[in-house]
C-alpha cells in the first residue's frame, strides 16, 4: 500500500441546474418506469448509463419528431423555440428542466434580436445550449469558439456580445478587449454562470494543495475541459479520467496527497468511486 492521502473537493459535482434536471427525471422514472429525454441529460456517460438503467430513454431531435402523446424531459441546456412548437403539434408533455440561468440568457438574446442588434455568441459550435441560444435569433447570430475565427477587419463596427454560460470568464474578457482594441464597439453581456466561474477560482486554490490531482469528467463536457485546464495550469501533475478504471497506480508515489475534483456535470458518486480505487493502491 502506498499510504496515499486522498481528498475530494467539496465544491465539485453537479451544479444546481443539473441537480434540478436529474431530480425531475428520477421522480418521473419512479412513477412511470420510463421517461424520454431530448439529448444526454448531462454530459457524463457514467451518470447517463445509471439513469438509462432506471428507464431513461435518450432521443435526438429526429426521433422527437415522430413521438406523440408522451412526456419528454428538456435538459438543463435548454432548447430552441422550434422544439416547443413541435411539442404542441405532437401533443407532447414537455418536462422543462432548462437551467434558470440559461433561460434568462435566452430571453436576453431574444430581446436583443428583436431590437435588430448584431449578435455574436462566444460558445462551442453545435453545443446543445448554443443551439438553443441560436434559435432565439432564427439562427442568425454568429457563434465563434475562438477569436481567430473572426475577421476583425470586416467585422461590423457595432456588435452585441454574449457567452455560453459555461465558458471561461477570463477568456471572455480577453476576447472583449481584443474586439475593442480593433475599433469595434461592443455591447458586452457577461452571461457566464457564476457557479461555474467561481469554481474556476476555487479549483486554482484546490489544485495547489496536493501533490497530484485527479480530475473526473465526461469527455463531452465543455465545462470539464475548461476546469481541467485550470487545474493543469496550477498543478502540472493533473490527470483526466472519466471513470475509476482509467486510473493507473504508477501515477502516485508513496505517501503523496491526492486531490479529486470534477466538472459541474460530474456526479459525486463517481468521484467517490475514484477515491476508493486510489485507496486500493
């Protein structure tokens, strides 16, 4: 045994939006034994597998269009207006677990669009939340995930800037400054979830406290990629895993302190499994 000291970050684990969606899903699963969910309920394969075993049926938009007279869960990422229109047409009962932070952002973007503002959204192409945001503009807003995608010379001189709720605050303001330094007037809307951005700061302090960090996240999680890089920057001895089976004993030396943390889409039970596995070394 390597006598490792292992500690799980108290602030890691599901954000309130994900907790809300999963609690709603489990309540209905307990009542009727199955429930349709439009897209992965959370970007974590281990948690999705747990819920599918309880009867959660993950469907895509194509499958939704042929569904009638059923309950369908809308996950925390939110949906575009077209999804709600289809639900009315197909007599679907939407269980709307859209995160309140995302819904507020959707409304703000819709208001900007109604005022004919030129809207740019800093976010991941094809991400579920971003598709919902784009839908508020009839898919006319411009989405970019890196400033290099924009031609600053031909960009409109006046734009309204929004962000996907789980992006890096530092990166968002860096982009904002680059735009302004290139003569572009920016109506800046910081729409990043503070529960997510605060974790950025908390993880920086957490990562410095330990010899090694094991960051637990699904590979589909945008937030996971951001927070993993935060840890890696502060502690180069940071390892990314999606489940306990991926952990290697030779990562650790005798008597080391190990910190375990994760994304806003990482369940606490999964981090606890990782801790138990490490303690067997």
